[in-house]
């Protein structure tokens, strides 16, 4: 994607990000999920713009975010139905106390080792932003206050950290 198009998308995204988060929050009912969906929307729009030009970027961004929110709600509803179907309290107690298989534990250890290696490769502030947001569940304003940076910096660090983690996890 040409540099000017990426810059234009950045400006559109920064301008509309708060509105997108509010709209998605109303749809999905969770601020963290709304923020995740907004980030995913941005990444999808970037991918689409790399394949072909987009005439009206704000409309495309809002429609992409709306579609991702609907997809999220469908998956959540499907998951809730599958979980609720034919489950008794006794079944749930068995599931809750079942130990993972040795293969499952080995796979989990391998995944954790890969993730720790990926986290170690991130710049310090990006790693802090990612951990505070995803592990501790802090909002962007809370992260910004804790680290003494702007919300925009938190947003950019989170986006960069997530993108870098995806690339590094795929390469391992």
C-alpha cells in the first residue's frame, strides 16, 4: 500500500476510533472486546487496501467493524448454545475436574514457551502495554495513566505488539 494511503488510513482511523469503539461496545457489551474488534477492523482494512484501492475508507472501516461485531456475536451465541445443550450440573462438575492429557500438557508448555520467547522479543513498552491490556485487563486510559504516556501511544504500541506477536508466533 502506498505510504500516502497508509497515512490517510491512519488519520481516518484515529479520527473515527472513539466512535467505532462506542458503537461496537453497544453491540457486543464489552469494552475490551469492542477494542479488539476495532483493532481487527483496522488490520482487515489495511489488508483490503493492499489488495485493491478503497474508495470511501471511513464507510469501509465502519462496515468492516460492524460485520466483525456481528460475527463475534454469532460465534458467541453458537458457543453458548453448544455449552448449554444437554449439560447437567454433574456433567459440568466432571468437566471442571478433568485433568488435561499428558499430550495436552506438553502442547500447553510448548505454546507457553513460544509465547514467552515472542514476548521477550518485543520492545519493553510494547510488552508492558500488551500485558497490562490483555493479562491484567486494563483499559487504554488506565494503561496510559500507569505508564505516563498518551492513549494514542498505548493504542499504537498495542497494535504494533499484537501485529509483531502474530508474525513471530506464525514463524515459530
